[in-house]
């Protein structure tokens, strides 16, 4: 039995196709860009949590300027 992957994007992304989507599947975290849904990157929950912590701490703010 296959489980449908339920992708989620930030509510701040708006309705446009320019967003990163995240899903959980079989214990792994999946990431993709909405405009290229076949290119999926997989990571662990631990690595994803470390990345999110860095985002919250402002470590990646320079990429948005």
C-alpha cells in the first residue's frame, strides 16, 4: 500500500509557483521546489531541525537580500 505524500509550503509563499515545499514520508523529510516537483531532496529530521534552527537564528538572512 502506497502512502500519498502531502506537500506543505509556507503560508507566506502566497499563491505563486515560486516556493519550497516540504513533506514527511517514511520517517524522512522531503524538499522540492514547486516549479520543479520532480527534483526532490531527502534529508533526516535531525538535519532538517538543525537547518530550521539556523533559519530562526538568522544565519541565512543574507541569502534573501
